[in-house]
């Protein structure tokens, strides 16, 4: 998939589109932008959004450095919810910063 | 505001008591008024200013995408740049446009707060910010869509987009059949705010 042009470049990224990843299952205190319902869940990189100041730092008045690569990750709904009632081709997509992801 | 369907969101989506934060913000506002620091007129004027700052321009952009396949492709590739080309400055918003097709239905939420493409769609409707919508649309999207009168067939993939970080989202609905030859202005009249969030689909 080609990266849309106005997105900031992320040449130093760890993951590429289509790669399988797992969201870390950690529970750090403080302002976090990774919803609990995806922690520990496996998904696939849907696109690379670019490089952004880390909101978990910005929230406390810091400068957000080092910047973090932001990805959109696609999850099967059945991976997220054991009791999901819809078909297997239902998905949820959301943005996860690189430091929350590990290879699956 | 175009917002017509036959049930009350405010009642069906947030039936519980106000949250701690709602109570705190209301209490602070009342104290500021009581102490003569702000007036209720200033609060109202500020809210009107928000509406003026963020006009509701989504239908014109989407109608243009329906009428011009080249523009639609550019909108899907880079929402912010395509809107700028059309004369709509999204300011800080980075926009991802997601396209409904016969195989895919998209719907948008922000589970962490209420992120919304304000520069394109204006202020979000109350139900979008409700805890009920935010909690349920991610785990039972088909049921919630059905409550909006939108029944998605089993063979169609439902994709929920949780707008939790730096991107904002808009749905590009399918252009209804029977609108061939319509002007962009007439097409824009079919496009409701709810259809750009993905809880309804435009109909003739």
C-alpha cells in the first residue's frame, strides 16, 4: 500500500503494512491513548500514519519527544470480543503508537 | 441541522445519571456565573462562535466526491489535501476518508473521548459523545446500527474506526441509485451528518 503524500514520513519505523502485531498488555499509570479493549490483542498493520509527538508526554506539559510512529491496526472483532455475534469479516481499526506494539 | 430519524438519541443513549466530570464542569460554570466572572450570555455566545468557526461543510465535499471520481480517489488517498484543493481548510485535522462499498460499511467513534472532524462536520451531535454509543458501537456495531435504522446484511463487512489518536475520520457513503445527472447541490441535500459518521446511509 502506498503512503498518502501529506502524511509525515516514518522511515525509521519498525513495522510495515500487512505485518502481524500484538498490542502490549501492560497497564502503565497515567494518560494513555491505547484503549484497554485492544491491549494484549493481535491485529495487522493497516497503514502507517506518520510520526507524531507522543501524546502520553504532551498530556503532562512535556514536549512529546521523542516522536512516535503511529500506525492504524486492524483487528478482527472476534479477536477483541469472545462473545462477538457478527460475522468473521467484521473489523475494528484504530491508531496505536509504535511503543505499544510488538511482533506477533 | 439535518438530523431526522424517529427516535430520541439523548434519551436512548445516556439514560444514567451525569458523570462526575459533567457534574464538575456544571458546578464550575455555575460558580463562575455566581461570582460574576462570566455570564450565561458569554457561554452561549462562545458556543455559537464554535459553530461559526467550524461550519458544516461535509456534504459539499462528499457530493463533489460522488460527482468526480478523480476527486474521490484523492480524498481517499489524503483527506486533508483533497479538502484543501476543494477550498476547505481542515486546519489541524488530518483526515482519513473511508469509503462504503457494496462489500464494506464503515462507522466512526472515539471511545476515549469525542474526537470528531470538527473542521469538516462542525460540532458533534450529543449521541456521538454519549458513553452509551462509545461503549457499544465497538462491541456490537450491528445492533447499534440497527437502532439507527441501518440494517447491514451479513455478507457486508462492518468496519468500526476508533478515532483514538491523531487522525480524524469521515465516511464516504455510497451514492444512491437513481441520482444520475443530479447537481452537486442536489446530491449534497441527501447527505446527512449521521451518514458521514456511518450510522445511517443516504437515501432518495
